[in-house]
């Protein structure tokens, strides 16, 4: 687009207001500027075209032939622009709230609670983007994100949702285990791990547990790991937030808890949230407080 072939948009806007109201005074009031500014814009357009666009007639003005033609063009163009923007705004407002988060957090923590959100906001659609690749937020298209870490993500406001304190859990009654708080007593039992969970591998190696031991079982997702733990297949290392309900219901039993956990689940937001996204974010924070 060669903008040098088009007069100032401010001037065109001022002239459209003058042509619509047939008055410099009314145009100034409509645009919330001075009448002198409106007249200056119109004079600038007349210099551009090298011809008069409006002439005084009594207390008002009349448009010249050129002015009438320009008024038709500007009115149609601004109406088209306004209609296009309205369409885009409606499309943006109707767009689902997109939330990026890990599969396990989505399935275990969020999904069981979503029904209560829809009871409050039945018209808001939620689009979940579960992925393990959440380390870099740049370039991702989402309204909100639930991330696991220390609470520092440049460009985002991080709101604490749930503790990621590690606990070791197992099905009650399996392996004759009691909660002793002694991790060494648990090392000889079969463990259940997610294949790609590097932080769990690091934790296991740090605490003298062989991640790849033949007695251990590995699964492609943390949801399957928890399902295997519920079935009594072995011990599982989990963030407390992901097994809190299981512990409260007695489906799983806590055998060991790590103190002073530095990691947690955070809600990441930006300052320009849409109203629907803000409603969902506020609801998430309330749910986190209820769960805690």
C-alpha cells in the first residue's frame, strides 16, 4: 500500500464528520477537537486536491461537486472499516478461552472441577491445550497457561495455584507399606515412572533410586502412572496437587512427603485478558483456594 497516494486519515475523518453534519461546529463536537482543528484538516484536503470541498451557506455549509464525491467515498470506506472491526471483535469475543497446561494437571486436577465453572458461566467455551512442552511460552497462542515451576516467567503475571510438593504414594494395603517417612525403606519396592518426566528422573537419581531399574515400570503419560498406582502396581512420585483427592478418599496412601518443595503450579496471565479469560482465571484461583 502506497500511503503517499492517500491524504491524511485524520483529515479524511474530519471531512467525513463535516460532510455528515454539514457543520464545522458539529464535526468538532463529534470528534472532540476544536473547530479550528477541523477547519485546518479540511483546508489541508483542499490543498491536496487543489480544489474547494465545502463552501459557506448561511449558518452551515454546502459541499462542492468534488466534496460530494469525496464524502461518498469516505462515508462508505469508514462504514466498511467499522463493519469489519465489529465482525472481528465479535469473532474475538466468541473465541473459546484457550488454556495451555500439562496433560496430567488437565485430567486430574482441572477436568473434575470444570462442571462447576460451566454452572456459573454456561456460555463460555474452554479450549484446553494439554502438552508436556510448556517450558517456552513465546509464540504460543493461549489466553491462560498453567505452568509448573518456581513462579518466574518473563512477561507474565504468575499466580500460585497449588503446591507441587512431592509425595510418594501407593495403593493402601499393597507391599505391606506404612507411612514411615523413611525414603530408604521404600527404595527396594517397584516404582512407577513416566518415560519423559525428566524432573522425576532427576529426583530419583538424587535420592538413590534407580529410575531405569528392571523392577520399575514406565508409562507414556503421568495419568497412566497414577492409574497404575491406584491399581497397586507400585510406588509413584507425584506432585501433591495431582493426588490430593485420591489421598483424601483413601484411594492412595501417602508414604513419604518432601519438605520445603521449591516448585508449584502457577496460573500465568497477561495484562490484556479478555473478560471471558479473566472470568476463567478468577474461577481457577477460587478453586485452588477451595482445594487447598
